[in-house]
């Protein structure tokens, strides 16, 4: 259960969040390079994966509370 609780609380640190926000702005403005877009896509895929894991962890915790 400790792992599930830690997973639910997991959040990227401020510097990573700022970097992803910068990439998002560049993407929205149409000013992103191919390499930056590939990096941004990886961040988004990872964030989606973590969100799924967090949802499953929340369900597990709800069942055992």
C-alpha cells in the first residue's frame, strides 16, 4: 500500500514541469523543432502512463480503505 500512496503523490519536479510547459508553448506556437517535438511527445506519453498508474493506485487504495 505504501507504493500505491507514493505513486498517487508522484509529481514531476518544478524544473521538469517548466521545461514541458516551454515545449508546449513552442508546440502551440508552431515554433518547435523536430527534436523538441520528439522530446515533448515522450514527456506526454510518460505523463499519460503515470496518470494510468495513478488511477489504478487510487482504485486500489479506495478498495482497501
